[in-house]
C-alpha cells in the first residue's frame, strides 16, 4: 500500500507544479497579447488546461485516502511552503471546475466587451485571480496566506472594475476595495501578526501544535478577528453590503468566479484558522450558525424583490452562503462538545459549498448569456427567450431547480443534510436555525420561479438567438455536475468526509454512512436517490396522462379591440407584491443597516486618508530649509571625496563646486523662508529636476515597452477622479510624479491623482511589507 501512495503523491505533486507553470504561461501570454483576441483566447485555453490538471487531486483524496502533501515552491528568492490535504482539495475542486468552465465560456463571451478591448490583459488578470485562489488554499504559511489573499483581492478588484467607463461599476469596485481592506484584510493582519508574533511560528501545521497552550482569552479575540475578516469576504450579514454591487458590476464570467469560488475561499480560511490552527470553540460554532441563518433570511428575502437578473443572483449568493455557514457552524458547535453529528454538519456545509459553486456559477453564466444576446439584465424587459435560446433555457432550469433544493438535483441533498444536522442536534438554537432555513428554501424556489418565467417564459419581447457553442459547453459541464452530484452523492461525499476528519477528527464516521445507492444519517434517516427518481418519473408520467390539453391558444380580446400583450404580461416587478408589503419593514431595516454601515465605512476611509495627509504635512514642517542645506553640504563633501578618488582632482573639484553651489542656494532659500515646510522646498527642487530631465525622460518614454503604456492608459488615462480628493497623499503623489518623470515611467506620467492609483499604491505597500515579513521570518 505504501508504494502506491508514494506514486500517488509524486503524481499529485507533478500535477500541481505543472498547473502553476501553465498559469504563469497564461498570464505572460495574456500580458504580451494586450488587445489581441487570439492571444487572449490562447491564454484562456491554457488557463483551462491548468485548471483541468488540478481536478484529479480532489478525487484522489476522495477515493484513495491519500496523505497530505508538503512541498516547496521558489518565488521572490524564497521558499513558499505548500500543504495540500482533503480540505484544500475541496477548494481546489471548486476553483478548478469554475476556472475551467468560465475560461471556455470566456472565449466567445469576451466579444461583448469589444469596445473596451484589452482582451489579453483581461485574460492575464483572470488567470492571476484563479491561481491566487489556488495558492491561498494551499500555502502552509500564515504570512504567505496573507500575501496571496491580497493578490486575490487586487486581481478581483481590477476584474470587477473592467467596465470602468460606467460610473456605477467604478463605485462598486471602490466600495469592494475599501470594504475588503477595512473589514477583511485589517482584521486578518491583526490576527495573523499576533498569532505569529506570540508563538514565533509561521507554519500552519506547526501552529496547530502550539495554539492549544495559548490563553483562552487570546484565542477568543483571534476567533473574533478571523470571524470578521473572513465573514466580510464571504458576504455574511451585516458585512454583505459590497456584494450586491460588486458581483453584478463584474463581467459574468468573473461573477461566476466571485460568487462560486472567491467567497468560498473565505469559508476555507475560517475553517483553516478557527478549526485547524486554533482550538474549536462551541460559542464560535453557534455564532457562525446564527450569522448564517440571518444571512440566508436577509439575502433570500431581499433577492425576492429584485428585477435585475445579476443583482437577484448576487443577493442569493448572500443567502446560499448563509446555508453554508449554518452547516459549518453546526458542525463546529457539535464538534466542540464531542457530538458525533458534527461530521454531518461539516459535510453538509462543505457539500453545499460545492453545490453552490456549481449551480451559482451556472446561473451567472446563464445571466451572462442573456446579457450577451439581449444587452440587458432587466427581467421586466426580456421574456420568451426559451423560443430563441432553448439550450440556455434548459441549462438554466437545471440550475434554478438545484438552488431551490428540488430533488433529485444536488441542492436537495446538501440542504437535507443541513436540516438533519440541526434537527437531530438536540440544541434549541440550532433547531430553530434549521426551521428558518427550511422556510427560506421555499422563498428560494419562489424567487427562481420569478427569475425563470420572466426571462424564458411567455411570448418573446425581444429578438434573440442562441449563444455560441463554447459558452454552451462551459455551462453544460456545470449542469451535468449539478445532476451527477445530486443523483450519485458518493462522488463528493467521500472527499467531504475526509475533509471533515481534518477539521474535527473526534467525530466518528458512523454518524454518516455513504454508499453508491443511499446516504444514511445517524442510522435513522436515509436518502435513496434511485428510488426518488423512479417515484418522480412515475408521478410525472401520470400527470402528463391526466392533464391532456383540450383547449386552443387565442390572442387576448377586449370587447373587440386588439390590446397589446404587454398590458396582460406579468412583469418581474409584479411578482409577490402582496408578500413584499407584509415584510416591507424588514426590507427597510435591512437596507438602512447595510447601506448605512457601508456609507460609514467609506467616510471612515476618507477621514483616515485626510488624517494621514495632515500628519505627514505637520511632520514635514518640522524639518526646515536649514536642515536641507546641511544635507546638501554633506552630500557635497561626500561627492568631492568620491569624485577625487574615482575620477581625478579636476572632476572632483568641479562636482564639488556644483554641490556647494546647490548647498549655498538652499541655504539662502532656508534663510529667506525661515522655517517653511520642506515639502515646499522639495517640490521646487523636484520641479527643477523634472524640467532638467524632461528631454531624457521623453526619450526614454518613447523606448518604453508598449505593454506598460497600455496598462497605464487602461488604469489611469481614461478614469476621472470622483472619490479621492487631490489633497489626499499629495506629498507622496508629487514625489512619485517627479521620480516618474525622471525615470520615464509611462504609468506614473499620466494623471496620477485617481483612486485607482491610490488603490494600487496601497496594495503594493501591503504586499511588499508582507514579502519583507516572510523573508525575515523564513529561515
């Protein structure tokens, strides 16, 4: 048995490394392609192949009980430790299958953005986003985890902002960026920094052995920080306010990855740090379950009233993540007290994580197909698309039934396991959460009846046609998996059982029995997919036999006057209007809380930015022109000695005279200004240097690589500043502008006073800081 496992380990290791190489190749090809559609398609194809190579890893863990793999990757001159276990394999499957299908889908879908162009850059960002998520769920270092988390955030930020010409898109991207760094990155930095500093250990597997000795109060604080940080990324209520704006703003192929994969990475982080690295907490488990229940209620009920197709799906992402949190929270709470049903809750949560990735990815790709052909997301405008897009209609129906939990599709099995884990727990709070989740499942079905019937039912309102075959193929893979994972649960349940043992090894496997023909919970509740399918087929045939149509279809008639069909058509805004009136107060409360919190967060960001600028200006005024004069004299003396040693006395004297002249001039300026801020003097110096080097800068700019020019124009040239005040970070901006002119950097020679520049600068500083910490900590 050992030689076989050794062979498997080598096989998986090679697959992982080869996949990362292909991702890197795809990124390079995308950047080199710039606006070339053919180059972008090649990059998408290589990205799809890279994702495909990772898919065997989850099934090896699921069916061959392989041991975790540890290896090292070399990057930035240092080693990145990699650790792949069953929990990582679950997320590798989710990220890889969505990357594969979305990449295939993108080959034709990106034609929708022909006016923007930059296809190659999009493909490069798409690949970077995918591989960053892969590395987040596989690194065995707390600091490298944080670094890859930032890369993932930055890549997703630019992808969300792809349609930057639309102000609503720019606002959504900015809200996402601010929210992630204040509510996600900041708590994670605090928690990870405290954890690594106190223990002196960076490896996640080693941290697991030392954290049980930590002060329980410290563990509770770390749990809270991780809950906030990962909860914000997952879109948990009340930290969800960014998600309904960001997911619809992104291109649909990106929305599939955002909703299907990225917010799931947050669940991985929560489990990895709060259940693998830190001891499991009963209170934390209950808190996660309650937050999940609130999220599934708020998200689903708010989605019920939406008429924008992608916004409706985005709110359902909040709701379906609530189901995942409920299952995971139930599992953690029961594991903390040694209840064998913990394995059922954890498996249920992870099962719904996979299922949501499949059907929500399919739904966003279907919404993208509607947008691709009709140029609108408004469900009130479209209708009858099943006549023109029959394959898309069929695939969307599968996804709609899956998310609603209708058997025999995959959503039913995972929701059934969630209900069983809560109802059998014997805990009043968990039982109540399960009852609420069961009720909200009916609201989910109602919402997707609205979504499907308004988009595909009735008489066509607009002319359309089926989408290209590559888009259909990508969606067909996800639709097939929605059926397979529902009819044959063992395809994923073995992997999920292995993952649950990684999180809570105390839970015995007898609480959940899985075979190819049935699934049994605690020996008292059994699900037999084949029996259910046969029963439903018989009932369906009987229904068709009884309900034979005996009428004829006629046009609407109103006292002999022909009336337009639109007066009889039930629009999306008309659905469930009475129901909305009953819970209008709940809608208003939810909206005020989420939007008010988001608005306060943005105002806090502005306040901190202005405060930092004020502090920097105040500190700079403490350094006068006299100090600058002394510094210049010191530089003159140093240059005199250096020049005399290297180039002879004549050159040294000449250089010395130049430097002394500059020093004398600065001394005169200092005497005249008598205490003016150094920033003003430095600004004049930089302006003089900029004028003197303008000819050199212009020449170098012409020789700059066209790739850098293209990126600069995309990021900065066409954007208007509407959030950041020009005074924010003005000293930093002026200095960078001067340096840019001297070095002829095209990116920084354009209008640098934009919010995207601040974003890029901020993320770069954080990333460099993390790299420095990693290099300093890594032996």
